[in-house]
C-alpha cells in the first residue's frame, strides 16, 4: 500500500492512470496490492489478475467494482484471471483496436 501511496502523490502518475483502460492487478490480485484510491483516477474497462486457484482469503479483492466491463461471449466481464481463463493475450491491431484472447 505504501508503494501505491507514493505513486499517487505524483501528479503525472495520477494523470496517466486516467488513460488506463486495462488494469493489471498488482501482487496477483491479493489484498496487499489492492489500493482502492487508485480507482479515484483509473476507470478501466477491464482488470486482469494473474493468479492460481484461490488458496487464501487475501485473494478475494473487489476489483470488479472498479471496472466498466467488456462484452464477452454471452455476457459482460469485469475481471479476467489466469485462474479461470488461462493465458490472456492482448494485442493491438492497426488503427488502435485491441483484441483480447484467452486460452479457455
């Protein structure tokens, strides 16, 4: 949390957070890397968490409430995880259109 607090003190960093549309959660999405104050500046469409199966209560963080969501298959997703979705690949096509693919 101290790391996020230090970064949020930097005006340029806060400005750049406003440009983020895919947020990759720190510390595998665990509670110790979660800082809700980040989302005062960052309003991503999607949050990505790289993790394994849930083994600890500290893995249950409320990232989904901070994402706008994207259309995904038959519904809307706010968070993608390697736990549920396998490898996640984001590529940018010419013209700036991004494509997100998962292994599952």
